[in-house]
C-alpha cells in the first residue's frame, strides 16, 4: 500500500491510500483505492502535516498486511508431557457444529431479539454452550456450565444467567423454530414428502403437580409427574417443530394440534 497523490483538474492535490495487485487475466499490475482521504488543502486544516500523518498510517497498514501473510509456527519439546488431571484440554470438534450454527444464523436471530430487551446476559453465547454441550457432553445445565472451559468460546456469564435465559428462549421458541425451518429449507433442501410424528415424555422428581407437569402414562413406568412432547420430523429425520403438552394428555390427543401447527 502507498499514499497516492493525484492532481485534479482544479489544480488541487487529492490524497488517497492505494494498493497494487497483479491482474492474472490481463497480465499486468492494477491499482485499487483502499481509502479516499480528501483534498490536501482541506486536510491541512485538521493535521499539522497530513502527508507525514497518512504515510505513517500506510506504514502501519502494511505491517498489519505483512503479519497476516506470516505463517504461524507452533513448537514444543518432545520432553514435555501433559500433567495428569490437567484442565488445559480443549475440544475443537465442535467447530463443525459451529459452522452449521452460523449457517442457520442462530446468532443473528438471538442478537436481533435481544437488541431491545433489558437482559444483560449474552443469549447467543448461552445458546452456543447449551447446543454444543448437548451434542457432545449431554448433562444438566449446572454440569454444562461447569464444563464451559472445554471450548474455545468466551462464555462470560454466570450459571444464574443460564437459568434466566431459559425464559428468554421459551418466549421466542415458536419464532426460532420457524426461523430454523426456513433456513434448513433454503440451505439443505428439506424433504417433507413424508413426515414422521412421535411423542415422548420427561419426568420430574417432584411431589406436587402443576398445570404442565402432571402424572400420566410414563414411557419409563415412573410414578413421577411428566411432561409430554410431540415432535414432527421430515423424511431425513431432521426435526421440523415440537410442542409440549400436560403429562396426563394421551398421545393421540396431541396429534391434531401438532398437525395444525405444522400446516
């Protein structure tokens, strides 16, 4: 990169930061403007020495450009060993899940929904932790939070934030399901020629029932209150939508409400 000085038809000198590159198709060097700075006489009103100021800026930009091209070398001693029970291990396999996460633009959805809310936690970061951990190390919310350092992401929030954020996720769950469905349809050509419906349930080790957690026919034959979940999947087994029902709801009574929802 270099500081380009060009004289306009008015006789005034115009400054810009330019860079050259080789056009492989035409076989010669071409110039592209990186930043237009303005007329020299106007810049002299803002800077004591505009030429020196922007030449220094060009120098810094060239140094940054050179650093990006510098190969990164990792070195280690063959005598070095990881200590037993070390906590320095990181999981990098979640990068594949992270790619899909961002292809579905879940980060964009959550940031847009949280933009005008008063919550101080980062719902996108919390969702990442819960999703990646559910896929790799299924556990409780508390255990998931305690194992957050295994990822390279910066999870700068508290366990209380995780619990508070669940209400935020629930509030936007229907919109999020529709968002994910539309993105799967456009990105991965979702096949809905044949859809599947199934019902499962979750038990809660509590004594008192409430409006949702009620005693019913448990898949695990447990006496605890349960919650029913109806789930629709496409031909490839990818979920389309789900809905929760009271634990005492019979499987067959959940089908029509779910069918209307999916339609």
